[in-house]
């Protein structure tokens, strides 16, 4: 039997990190995954997929991601059920994450919309910007 799920999407809110009574870390989050096609109005829809990750990986995930983070996850689909406080049976389908990848550099995901409009550093700060001029190097300068 094969049960494998690979998703790329953005977190809809901060991961919810908790600990079981035995001290095991578990984080739950929802991943918004765009569909590959547009609807009749020309808009792209998304699926919102519930995910759970365990142990040290859960702590790392919670520490290095936040709402809007672009992540790739690898895991398996799991179904379970429980009885809620009203005595009703609740069925849950979720992805149990086994591996994840951060798909944006930290500096990119931390930027606000105004930060993305910043200019690149001036060329005079680039030590290798010689504007096409030849650099004189003496043989005594070479380490070999």
C-alpha cells in the first residue's frame, strides 16, 4: 500500500505548538495550496489542508515558520475520529508531516511589503566593481 503526500503551500496562520502529557511536541497548522486551474470567473482557488507534525520537527517548524511562510511538506494522509464535548463523533482527515522544507530565504519571508521596495546597494559598496578597469596584481601578492 502507498500513502504519500507532497504539498507546497503557504501557512494560513502561526503553527499551534503544544505538548502532550508525556512532553512530546506536536504542532498543527493549515496549509493553503493553490489549485492548478482557474474557476469560471478566472480566479485561482485554493485548498486548505490540515497538517500535524511531531517531536523535534514540530518545534523546529514552529520556530522557523510563521503565517504566510512558503513551505514544502512530505507526509501521509491519516484519518481519525473522536467524541467532542457534546457527545458527537467528529471525523478528522489530516496530513501527518514527516519532512518539511522552507522554500523562501528567511530574509524574504520576514520582509514587509515596504521592505521589498528597497533599492539594491549602490555599486560603490561592491569591492569587486572595477567598472571594467584592469587590476594590477604583483606576483608577490599571490599566495602560491
